[in-house]
C-alpha cells in the first residue's frame, strides 16, 4: 500500500472535480457573491471607521492637549478658578471632516452653549505633527476672545 496524496485521496479528489465540473456556474457565482458581499461590507463600514478615527483624534490625549494649549494662549489662567475660561466640553456630535481639509469640532466654554468655538485639526505631514486652530466663534465667544485681547479690531482708513 502506497501512502501519498494521489493514492489516498484520489477517489475524493475525483468526486470533488466532478461536483465542481457539474456545478461550475453555481460555484463561480457563489465566489463572486462572497467577494461582492465582502466589498459591500468594507464600503458600508468605511464612514463608521472614519468617524471613529476622527473622534479618537479630537477626544484623545493629543487632541485634548492641543485644545488646552489653545485655550491657555487665549487666557493665561484658563481652566483655573481665576481664569475667564474655566472649562470646556468637546461636542462629539459635531466632529466631522472639514471640506477644506482636516477635522472640525465644536467646543463649549464654561458650560454655556452660547460660548461655542469651532476648532479645526490639521496634520502637518512634513513635521508629522497635529495642529489646531480656531475656525469659527459664536457671538459671545467672539466677544470673550476680544475682551481677552486675542482678537483685535481691524480699523479701516475710511
């Protein structure tokens, strides 16, 4: 008796070949359906993966550190009892891809929804660093930043 894959599995291999030959169209169609389902799942879940990535960037340690640094640039005593900016909250439902590039997110200052600042997070690929800057202010947040001296009025010559 010979031990080898041809001798032992020859009958099973011939039966498998016969089944494949008989059901070739169904077999190929099944493989195509499996591939299409896999691609469909990948395409359908991509936005969720992107949103999770953006949430991690903004709410993660590096994002929070950059937000706090920006707040300290505006108010030297920010996030302390004696500062004008005492607290902030990242509005996770506002985290989105910015059409101009980067990630946009709103923060609320001092638990006051009227003190809203939209921040833009951008990755500097050459320096491999993440940067954040103020992109938009609510009217009250604009007034606060103006009082803090961060925003200067531009006077025209007219």
